[in-house]
C-alpha cells in the first residue's frame, strides 16, 4: 500500500510539472494551425483627433473582435513616447514612424533590437491650412503669427519643426501653439490660430472639422524646397495629393507635398504566433479597416513589405512568406 501511494505521488508530481509547462498565452483550439490567446493590450496611437488615433481605434476593434482571447484598446499618446515605451518594455504595441525613432535614439530603425514592424498603415501628408479670407500666401507670411504645430513630441510636431528649420527659421520666429490636431482645428475656426500645420493621412478629420465651419486655403510648398528637404531627411518623401483628398480647401488639381509612412510597431519579443495572427487579421480585413478609417488605404501587405523602415517581426514575416511576398 505504501508503495502504491508513493507511485501515486510521483505520478501526480509529473502530471503537475507537465501541466505547468503549458504556454498560457497560446493554446491549440479545434482548428488545426490556429491558436487562441490571452492578451489585454493597449495600442498607443497618436494625439486625439489625429489620423493615428482614428486608424488605431479601427484596428483595435478589428483585432478584439476577430482574435480569440484578445482585447486591444486604443489610447492617445505622443509618438516619441511610443518609441520610448516600446524600447523600455512598457508597451507591446504602438504606432510611430522612422523619424520618431531617430529623434529618440539618434539611430537607424533597422538597427533596433527592441522594436519590430507589422507594416505600414498610413501615409501622412503635410497640409498647411489658413483661412480663405486671410492674406497669407507663403510660409514667410506667417512669421510672427500663431501657428499650430501639433502636440510636443508627436510625429506631427517633429515633422513641422524640421520643416521650419529647413526653411531657415526657428520656433521663435512664430507664435507656436502645441495643440492636438483636433484642438488646433477648433482654434483656427475660433480665430485663435492663423494657420494649422496638419500632418495626417488624407482625407483628414482635422481638416474636415475646419472646413465644416470655415472657408480655407492651402499654402503649398515649393518643389525645389521639397527636393532639398527630402534629401536632408530621406524618410520623408514627395507625393502627389488629389483634390478629392483635401475637399473644400480650394484645390482643383493635383499638387505635391511631403509625406511619411506610419507603422504598426510591436515589442521585438512579442510572441511570434500572436504577431502572425495580428498581421493576418489586419491585412485580410482591409475593407473593414478602410470603411472605418479611409486614411488607412495604404495599409496593404505589399506596401508593408516595400516601405517598412523597421525590421519586420518574425510573425509578420511568416505571414508575408505565406502569401509569397517574401
């Protein structure tokens, strides 16, 4: 009898050890090759009212509704802070771009061992909005005027500060307000700002918020200046904007402006199966995403493989290989 109980104890101990070795975050379900998860993640986006926040909210709803055992909630944040939180392990998923990483670390995003990309989700475009009734025709006309550059530390603000510097000016040459895109839009309509320096995916809610109440114009950038700017900052590109992307802004034909891709970033040590599922869910629900957030029209697997400035996470790579893009 003693021997029986001894063997029983040994058996129960081994059984407990085997059970303890199971992975709590991914378990097989009834469908071969799929997994269920146990994740409650905050997706850090951009400033309230901006394109990152709008797209991030739509992504969060898709992930939460379609990935078993997963809840992802969007939160407003500054994109520079997002980089810092990913590096420090305080965030598992966040939105940012190459300029944010370079501003925080001074290094090349491809050299990061802490941050990987799931892919690009939008293309930010520079749009400088002024009231139609104003006399402002160029950036020089705005010297000494009140301008909104975006929340300090945000991707929008980083771009606009670089733009001002490349023109040979500093923030001291203007009366700068560091407001979210939504707050800046309200301030322009109320006459508290002379210009909004928008840097968002188009069409942008920050712009339509203005045009619903105020007639506006766009101050366009000089082609020669943009060539020089993109040479100095190679992660910013020149792209054409169709009039339909900036409705009610006095634009009747395509024009060029400066752009940058935003990326869905994850902590490099986030589970490969989970990131694979995130990538698959994101790209296979493209129509649903852009129905909720039209600014995410560039969020395709093809663009992500072509334009990501960070190393793609192994989970994302696995999905891209599966669909023959890698």
